C-alpha cells in the first residue's frame, strides 16, 4: 500500500500533512529577512495573539516538538530532586524516552494508575508524601494531559480539584496540551477556563497534531515562573535561529479559529467512527470517545483481517497499557471512516 493511502490514515494524527493556512504562512514568512532567535515580528505577534486567546498576558516560547515542550516546561517547574506526579499512561511517562527526567536533571516521575486515563484529586492526594524528608525526592509538580491519553477529557471541576490539591501541597501544575485544541471544542469552554482559571500554571500548547508542520509552544500563565526559561530554551537547542518559521505556523494556527475548526472536524469524524464501531458485535469501546481518539477492544481475527486489508493496527499503544486505537485528524474525510466501517462489515458477512 502507498504511504499516503487513506487506509492507513487512522494510525495517528502525526501522519497527516500540514493544513493550507499553515503552509501559506510558512511561505509568507520566507520573504525577506527577519531578526533571529525569536526577536522577530512573527514571534512578537504570536505572543500578543495567545494573550488574547487566553485572556491574560502570557509568556510564550515556541519549540518544534511536544517532547521538548513537556520536558522544558517540567524543567522550569521541578528541581532535580523533585517528584512529578502524572498518570501512568501519560506521554511523559510512556513515550518521551526519559526526556522529562533528563531535562530536569533527574526528577522522579510518580505514575498514578486509574481506569480512565485521568488522575483525580483523591488519587493525587494518596501519593503525595515525603515533604521535608531528606531521604525522599520532594513533591514538586503535577502534570495532566488534555485531552488525556485515552481520549477522555478533564472537566473544569476536575482540573480545579487537582489544582486545589496541588496548591495545598505546594505543587506546580502543568498541562500537556498536545491535543488541547480537541479538548477546547469538546468542552465548550474557553481556553482560559480550561487552563489558568482552573489553576494551570504552564501549558504545552500543541499544534503539530492538528495541522501544523512542526510547531508547539510552552505557555506560562505566571510570567515569574518563566524568569529562567530563556536559558533552558537556549540550552535545549529549541531557541531556533529562524524562529519565525515556527511562530508563523502558530500564528496561522490560532488566526481565524483555524485550530478550533480543525479540531472540531477531527472530533466529529471520531464520533462518527466511534458510533459505527459500537454497532458491531464483539467490538467494545474501551473508553468514551470525547475527542479524536477511539480505543477499541477487537477480537483477534478482526485485527488480523484489518491488517491484511491494509489498516495499521497498533497493538502496543501507550506502552501496552491500552487497547489499539484509531485517530481522526483535521483532514480525515467521511469516506475514510465509511471505508473502514464497510471493511469491518465484510468481516462479519
């Protein structure tokens, strides 16, 4: 099968191309010269735009990958002797090759198991210990993922409850927003309500999975937390000399609600696919479909049937802690969903 076959388009939202608005912005930014290392008009304008999006003045640092965004954000919040509390399925725990530990200088991840893909205030409270004990890593940060690694969403009251526990214990609060756009449109709440108004201090703002070429940003809602970040940004190799090309992507992404339109489309197609899958015998949705990821429990013969037919079925998703998934994206088409569902129909005939 060719690499761009629609049959493989559900493997991940990482396999998609960049959306036209983003590509046009990159081409426009390619005209003439611009000041280097983020002192360009694109990066300045991006900071202004994101301050408007989040209804407060923010500090913004563009980077080129979600791993860099998460690891650098956590390094700004967590000392080398600190603990980072996260869900056991979180990307920082399962998919980032110990980057958070490396960039923090050795901080310890404390994974919290639950059946939903989300931590909650009670589960967080139960693992916070060791404060003041010189023999123990010190509680420092809690990191949540929105939307979560199972495609579920943290509701506003859940975020607020986690943030309240964090505040009581002197913890910083970070949000991995690789699919933040999908969460915003599903929750029907403002970006501000989902983040700083609910206690989030730093956000890894994702663009790559939702139409950007290679563009993410670390966003600080408390500017004082970003005082040393320029040095971390540079030391990590993420302070690009031609930062305008990353900033221009994110500018186009948040302009004219492109990011929300793209996410809304992906979520709608996920709902269509989820509904269709739920109608087949022997297929069980592992989690509610609340964003653009669908996790499905398949009978073994059906997995083999789909694989032979050209579909990519990743059975090692989330480090083996979750069933296979399908992911819809900003450019998934209804016909792609229907093709997959018709293929499954043939299996049951």
